C-alpha cells in the first residue's frame, strides 16, 4: 500500500467515524458561543456522553469551523458527527422545517411550549423522516427563547417597519414573514450583522434576549420590541451514516444525552430572558424595551394567514401534513 493510499484510508476513517473503534472522539459544532443556550446544551450533552461511555465529545462553537452553512456541509459529509442548527438554515435543505417561521404559531406560554417540544408527533415522527433524506439523524428539537426585534427607531405598528431593513437568516419563509410585517427583509451572514447595523446596511435584527445581550446588538440599536410572534427553535442532528454505524448501546447513550440536555436547557432558560433584559438596561439605560399589547399585535398577527399560505406553496411536498399535525400537537399541548 502506498503512502498516498494510507493517507486516503486514514481520512476516510476519520470522516466516516463509524463504529466504536473509530469514533473515540466525536465532533460537535453549533451556532453560538459556549456560554449561550446552544453552548450550554452542548456542554451538558458532552458531559452525559462522556459519563456514560468511553467516548470524548469535542465542541466547536460558532466561528471556529465557519458559518452555519459550513458546519451543515461538514455534518452531512461526516467530518462532524453532530451539528446543532436552527431550521432557519436547514429550511434550505428541508423546506418543511420552515413551518417554525409562521408567525404566532408557537405559543407564548412556556409550559405549553415545552409540552409541545416534548410530545409533538411532528417532531418525533415526521421530521426524522425528512431529515434522514438529507443524511441527518434528528436527535432533538428545543426552544431557545422569545424572539425580539431590535431596531434603531421604535416599532409599534407595521407602518413603523416601512423601509426598515431587518436582517433575517437566509430562509424564504422568514423573508416572507418580515415582508408581510411591512419591513424590508435583508438576508445577511451573522458575522456581518454588527457591522451592518453600524454602517446602515441594515436597520434591525431579531433574536432572543440572551443573544441580543451576549452579542451586544443593543450597542448598535436603540429599541427592543416584543412582538410575541415567535420562539427561536433549534435542533441537534447527527450524521446519519455515523449514527447508524454505531452499536445499539452507543445510540442509546447519544439519545439519552440529548434528552438530558433538553431537560437541562429548559431549566437553564427559566428567568434567562428577564436577566438578559436587565443586563442590557444596565449597560445602556436609554435603551427602550416595549412589549406590544394584544391590540397593537393584532395587525401583525393578521399577516400569519398569508405567511401560512406561502408556507404551503414553498414548504415542500409534506407541507400540508406538517402544518396540520403541528397544529394538532399545539392544540394537545394547550389542553
């Protein structure tokens, strides 16, 4: 065997990472910093895997391996064993996942929200099949927090968003949602957002409060508006070939770790939004935080039907099935 052949074989073994003998170190990338929600989830997952197996989990926070599209490609190719990514990006691969961007679909009530993510048949039965078609094993979906809009000018009505360039992820339905709100949706890589707000390329962006605080988005915007329109959703996935190549014991270790990390991150988020907003106000006392009343939200809420119709057009062959089952799951969570 030549040196070149040996090198090729070694790289193939590294990429596939199948079986216990080749997967002593499992690589896991995510879209946030270690001390943010996805990072806290990842650390708990790592802790559980390492406590219950001989394997090591190596964590790669945002930026260490590139942007979101880069880490997804690496997970699909097998360079990474695990990737944590929002449907905001996987929607390009799995159009049905865009359902999470229909505004006012997910409940604001935290108990109902958690019940939905724990028990949803959409998440446990339908989405695993759709993710598998892209070479991904869906392990867990979980919420990260209420999405808030940060802007340079106050927002109380859709008219206030006229000609306002709001940064959005590269997700067609999220673009449509902000267009329906009256804004000018502007897809932009996350690494360019802070500078884009400084220079006026964009006028606003949306994220949960903890992320607005940790990334200092409040430094380059002046107003936070709580529209009540969504909760940020994310998902942990494994490379399917890697996962299916493991023995049953290792698969159970991974699933148990994903479940334990879910329980941990739900507990971790208790009070997180309020603490983040307090920190923001301490750092920038002239920042305004406005929670729209139900009356003020009404014209925003009215756009949901149009966005939902767009989802049925662009959300893939199983869009209607996903939407119907998701509404049934949400109704069950509310009962």
